[in-house]
C-alpha cells in the first residue's frame, strides 16, 4: 500500500491526556452527591422575624419603610414579638430569627429598626431610649396595606416590644438566630457581655449574625459561639470555591453558619449532598435563602419549595412559616 502511516501522538502528550482524564474523574467522584452519606434528618425551617407581616419587594432599599408597604394582613402577628415567635415555633419552625437594638439603659430591645418613626408612634433613635420607654410605644402604629388609608394594627402593638431577657425567659431552650442590625463593634461587645452571662446550654442554642465589625468583636470574646457575617461567609466560601474540589475544607468553614443563596449554591463543589456532608463534619450549619440572597428573600410558598434540592438537610429561610411548614413532617424539624 502506498498510503502514509498515521503519525502517533508523542508519548508525553498521551501521558498528559491520561493525567487530565484522571483528574476529571477524581474531581467528579470526589464531589459526587451520589457517594455522600445519606443524612438522617430532613430540612428544618428558619422563621425570619417569627410570624411576620410580609411586603412587596419592588424597589426596596435599606432605607425603605417596609411597614408602609405590607400586603393585606392574613394573620394578627407583628414581627419580633413574643406572640409571633410562639406562633412560628408552633407552626413548625426549628429556629426563629430576631433583631436586637441596644437601649439607653444597657440592655437589648427586640425590634427591627434603629429608628422608631417607620413602625411606631415614636420618633428618634432606639438607643436613645430606655427599655421601659420603648415598651410603652405602639409598635403597630404605622403598618398599612393601602398607602395610609387604614392602619390595621394601630393601637394593637402597645407594650409588645420585648427585651432579649423576655425572649430568653419565654423560649429558654429553643434555637434562636440573633441579628445585630448595625456595623458598630460596640454592639458586638455589649451583646457578648450579655450572652456570656447565659448558661452554656443557652449559648449553644444561639447563633449571632450581622455586620462584620460587631460580629468580629463578639466572636473574639465568645470564640465558641456560632456566628456569621459577610466577612466570615467570604473567608469560608471563596477558598472553598478555589480548592474545595480536592475535598479540602478551609478552617474558616468550621463551627460557623453559612447563608447560601439558592441561585449561587450550584457553584459550590459537591452541592448539595457532598457539600452538606463536609459542612456537617465541620459543625457548620447551612441555611438556604431564596434567589441571590438580597433583602432576606425567603422560600415563602409551596411553589418556592420545588427549588429545594433533593437530599438537602440544612435550614430553609422563610418569611411565611404559616404557608410552607405543612410540607415537612414534624419529625424533620430538629437541628444539630
């Protein structure tokens, strides 16, 4: 035959082809959810602000007064009140999130805003008032679903602003997620001093999140407390995205809490089962939030729950615990 013989690839090129194929196979197997241990628990629900009035999100910013844009009320509860937290736990929440504000007399009020004018019949800054003064306000005064034509909670919120002491007294064992609403390191120090006086069992049931500076200050004083901030989230997830394919877990991913937007979660190596297995081994709690994680978006309808991946065993952030809790049996509400 006069045809030319096919030239073969040089040996070194063939070796590199096999190395690349082996590496691809390793990455696939090492991060495959099929090989992860099946969790012995299902997802748990985290009720944002307890049982709260929800509002439309269009054009919302950090300065928006959300009390002025609520939907027509479907239940009688106001956020961050003892009754709203009780209702959330009874509806199936495993964890309730609440907001804290320091007061003039050195304690903490449970209230969303650092100013009073949006929700209450008061004016000024929360920290300029004593707890007793704050608890005399009507915290439902300015809620409206029709641009101020009616105020369905006016007169019904007097005396309903609890202190953190009140919350701990009513819910001595239930897991709570405490939100520090500022970036003032002093608040982290004050909260650390307050929480350090709590029994170890109480401390173990708490997680604190918020601004980078107060969370760093709190964690310095209470290194065993589970915390989260944007800084702690980045210090875990950025290195994990870079090298997590190897199975390496950055130290910053240990004994913390991660709030993962469901739009970004598939980018994580081993998502969901292998990733969850790795975080469980580190004692880290994973909370799935809706969308890209903006403005506390939650899984608030049964339709939203279809986006929860099969096998996910972490927390599901919701603003409407009353609408979605029936999707999860009570036996699946526990957390570790």
